C-alpha cells in the first residue's frame, strides 16, 4: 500500500498544505448509513491536536464499534477499541459494503501489515514506495510505529 504525503498529518511550511476531508459530508454519510442498518451514532469526535482522524462511535449489530476516517485522505477503518496509542482494528463486511463507494475502506490485513523501514548508514529512514515528507519521516523514525494502521490513524503530536 502506497501512503501519500501528509497522511500522518505532519508537514512544514516548505511542503504543500495538506488536503482535508469534508467533515459535513462524512457526518451525513455516517448518520445516514448507520441509521439505515438499524444502528445508532453514539458520538462523533473530530480530529484533535494529537489525533489525525475522525472517530465515530456507534452501536451497530448489537456491537459497540468505531468508524475511523483519516482527516487528510479518504482512508477509513473500523475498530472495537480506540485508545491513545492503541487501536484494535476489525473487519465489518456490511459497513465495508456501505462505505466503500465513498471512502477507501481498509481491511485488517492492510492495517495490521508491518511497517518495514529501510535505514541508510546513518540510521536515517530511506524513502520507500510511500510519499512521506521529511517531517513525517522524522516522526516515523522517532515513534517507530509497528503497523501501517498506526501511521494512517495516529495520536502523534
């Protein structure tokens, strides 16, 4: 999976301003889809200083779960637990079907794939197929995320 520049939310003045997701449209889609399958939206959390994603808590199919959307790119995931620094991703086939016409819904195989970093002789990250900017590479080197999902949905500050 190739990750775009700014997916982590980090950039500097030398890099282009990052795109943002249409919050109003996302909120409307969530309420519409969740209610159409008999669920309830319990909370709608906007991205904060340390979180680079929307977090919609819902009760669907008699389960409490979270619908996550990266604030800069249309990457979506589902989780059963979202805590600072630890997200437990799940696959939810019906939600995948409902949201995939609008967003790039990621499955657990993609989200839980290991982060593989190549280092140069000075232990700096060498850019791979991703389009990370220099600020992102510094954060990744410092924080050492273990899975791709930790890069796309993070609590970095």
